[in-house]
C-alpha cells in the first residue's frame, strides 16, 4: 500500500505543521466519539425493551418506533429541502446585479 503524504510534509489526517490541532483532528478521538455514540444507542435500545413507556397511541409502544420515526422524518425533510432549493435558488451573481 502506498503512503500518502501531506503536501506540506505533515500527517494526512491532521493540520499542516504550525497550525493548532483541535480535538477531532486526531482520528482516534473521532473513533472514541463514534464508539460512545454507538454504546449510547445500544443502551437506549436495550432500555426500550426493559422499561415500560406510557404511550398515547398504540404505535408508540412498538419497539424502535422513535428511532424509525426520526429517521423517516429526516429523510422526508431532506427530500423536501432539495425540492425547496429548486424553488428559491438564485443565480450566483444575483446580488451583484444592480
């Protein structure tokens, strides 16, 4: 496997030499964050089967209802936003033309 070098001689996954390194510039910190999120999701999924929820509608009692509902909502929101973009999009120089 060939090694990729940063154009200025630094590590390809970090800031160029001389620039400040932030928390998520290090790949191991990103991995830790993702691992923490996965663990939190797993704990909440297990808790969904253990604890009784007081629901108003019957479908709210289905296991995993809220994650599925949230995912579908985000997908619909993104698709609607793509259509809205076509409606409100302006030319690149719209504000330059006087």
